[in-house]
């Protein structure tokens, strides 16, 4: 029977500078990137879907077409008169900076359209992130977490990347409280140590893992750049080494691709250590090329 991976969040229009000075249009966003990479690493017996909300304008339709073409099944509510968010990458003296237009994006209302979550069952995985939480209203966050709780009770495994982005939150305390609440519905948590340490004062990766185990996770996978990945299950903590990337061109989506490698491994029944190695190998290839979506083949 087909198993399902459903990622929930916001996909945005990406305007990226090209060599000729013009901008090329693409589509990206953390939860969508994870779905995109998932489609590339999981076998055909796993359906990869993306749940969000879009507008009814041309660029929203193009986004949906892009997902279809990438093999990611769109579960998108179409909200009349609305549109999708956009970000633009600027390159100045080799440094990249990002500008965002996302405050009116349809995805902010995705929590009003969670029916597909109720159709998941045992063996399926639902994924969301701290960015998914950040774009929702307080009531929307509550609805999403309720849906995740019910799915979990129905045997769905819930995966969560805290993806701390202070700019998306009114203040750090609100972000930390919402992220820890998000973690309470998750079986698998995939935090990045550097961000966690700066907002939760974690002394080391073990402290990050402990905090999420205490919140109720069964498996915590702590990413830490080129340093070893920490795998923590209740009563069992160990490190998985990360091979140095042969070249670092652009670290965008390192964490998103890592998540996909780990989660596809786990869905295929691999041990967490094997799945973490696959995640690290995929992320190392992704940071060796420019852009969020790098074909790993
Ligand atoms: P995020 O992108 O979420 O901030 P990290 O920077 O910790 O996350 O990176 C995610 C994963 O990408 C790491 O666990 C590792 O597997 C891989 N990675 C990141 N930087 C490097 C690097 N310099 N060399 C090899 N692998 C890396």
C-alpha cells in the first residue's frame, strides 16, 4: 500500500540573480524544499504531498504546475483574490541578502484547510516547521497542532524542524514558546544546533536533544553544520560523523535536504543512524551547488 509523506508550510516565489543581471523565477520555502528532496530520495511507493494555500492568480497556478512537474502532489487551497509570497536574493560583493514580501501570502491561512491531514494513517509521516508556525495566527497554530495531535493518535508519525527565524516572530520569547509547543506534538524533531544554542542557551547538542526529548519526541536529530549529527532517543544518545563537503558553494537548503534524507530513510525502515548518514550525504551534495533545489543525481 502507498505510504504518504505530507509536508505543510509555505512555498514562495524565488527571484534569484542570474549572470546577465536579470532575475530568474523559481519556487522554494523550507517545508516545500523538504518535500522536493523527499520526492527525489523516497521510492515510488511513497507519495510526497505538499499542503498549503495559494491565490487564484497566474503565479499561484505556475507554482502548482511546478509542484506537479516535480512529482510533489499539491494539496493547495485556492483563495480567491489572494496570491503567494515572494523573496528576492540580492548579490553584492559575493554576499547574498534576502528581501521578503510574504505578509499577505495565502499560506498564512493554510490552517483553515487541513482536511488532507485527517486522511493520513499509520505508516504515513506529516512534516511541519517553526516557519510554518510563524506564518500562522495564534488560532491557526492551535488548529494545526490539534490536527497534528489527532493524526498522531491515528498512527501518523509527526516530524518537526524548529527552524528558528526570529524575524518572523514578534519577539524571541514568543518564538521559543511556540516552537516548544510545536515540539509537543512531534515524534521526530530535527533542530539545528547553532540556532538552538543562541535562543535556548543550550551548552551542547546533547542539551538541545534533551530539551526536545523532554517535550515528548521519540527521536531527536540535531544538525550541527560540518560537526557530527547527534541522534537521541530516550536512553540512547550517539553521534553520527559528517563527512566534510568537498566544496561549499551555497548552504541554502542544507537543513531541508538533510531532513528529507533522514525522513525518507526512516520511512523506508532504515535505522536512524543509517538514515542520518543518508541525510548528511544528500546535504553535502546540495551545498556543493547554487540554489535551494539542487538535483542530487
Ligand atoms: P541548517 O541548514 O538547518 O542551518 P546545518 O547548517 O546544521 O543546518 O546543516 C545541516 C546539515 O548539512 C548538517 O547536519 C550536515 O549534514 C550538512 N552540512 C552543513 N554544513 C556542512 C559542511 N560544511 N560540510 C559537510 N556537511 C555539512
